[in-house]
C-alpha cells in the first residue's frame, strides 16, 4: 500500500460538498439551522462599521449556502401519515395534509406545494413493507431543501417549537434502517440507495508529516477484513451509515498498532468508532516506533 493517494480531510464543521446530504440529527442542530436561515435584516451585527459589514456579508454567504443544501431527516412512526397501500401497484401514498413531525413534535415540516407523496415498494422488501405498515414500525427518511420561495423558511416560537417550510426532493420508508419503499415518481428524486456494496478504504491522511511512516499505513491496511466486519455490523443497525475517521496510529516496540488521537470523525457512531479502533489494534507494522495519520473511509459503492 506504499504510495497511497494523499487526501485532504474535511472536519465536521466544514461546509457540505456539492451534492452531499447533511443529516439533521438533533434539536440543537435544528435551532442553529433555523437561526442561520433568518434574513440578515433580523440579525444584530456589532463592532465598527467595517466589522458589521464583514459580519453581514459572511452571514449572507452562509445563509445562501444553507438555502441550497439538502438535508436528511428520519421520522419515527407517528411523525408522518400513511394514506393508502395499493396492493396492485405496490405503492404507498403518504398524506401531507398534516405536517411531518420530528423531535417529539417540536418540529413541524411543511411542503405546501404537495398534496401527497407516492412511494414505490422495493421489490425484494414488499413483505417487510407490509409488515411494517401493519405493525406501525416503519420510519420515514425525508430529503429536502429549505423552501426556495420563503424568505425565512424556518421559524421558532417562544415555546421552542419549529415550523420549517421545505421543498421535498426525496423520501424513503425504512424497516430497521433498510429501505422498503422509495419516491421515484413526480418530480421527486429517489434517495441514494442503501444497497451499494459496503466499502472500506484506507490511506494516508497527511501530505506534510515528515515523521509519518508509510509502513504504519500499510499495517493498518492489513486490518481491512476486520474493519469491513465492523462496518457490516454497523450497517445492520443503520443502513445509511457512512463517513470517515482520521486517526493518529503508532507502532510499538514489537510493531503492534495503537490508535491515538481521533483527528476527524464524520461518521458519528460510537459503536463503529470503538470497533474500528479495536480492529486496527489487531494489526502490526513492519517498522517499530513509527507514526502515521491514517484516513479510514466507510461508504457504499
């Protein structure tokens, strides 16, 4: 694995790349997003005239970026309304006359331009879909952008409840994290498939680390089977899981590997993190007392 491709690593705070979906996973993140989507006219910028001007320009740039960003939110049963299951067409209709709800009802999502949403069953998952509909155990993943026509698409009340006007671009019913029906008709796009081949890639994460040793990266590469097992186990619980870690990895007196710092984590899954560390610790390097910064990327391809 010598001469592995170097890569730049984007931390969690970095802007989303073009086409990337940003999971909306907590009420705290929602509050930050709602605040950032307010018009600049409602903000208070302090400091000198120059500082105010720069702060306003920075806010408006971020505001425009967020209006173009695609967000992903998974709703539990009860946060959405199933209208009809069509046995002949193998489609599920979701009603939008009531808002979608998340975070224990604190968030209400509205797509004012849509009366209903039709999802097509995944052929191999029809029985799981029907069972989930009967038992009320399905979840709904929504992919959306802030409503383009709204100056302030997300607003918050004094009671800390949020109303978010959205432009829906994809939807997916899931059973235990696995897609059982997807949006494919009208102008909705299907959510990215969760059935691609699970892939783990390992490479150096440093371009200018003079003390870093490629032999340590090679040693981590040999733990690929163990890391793949970690990823497969994590996917069994959450079928859309992906992302990457950047670790500092050292080799001991016998060449044994040990993970030190977690420099970056875009996976946000404690179980996969712990498993990945343990997997790397089973490996060894041909060089003793070495150090490297290693990127481990998990994805479906």
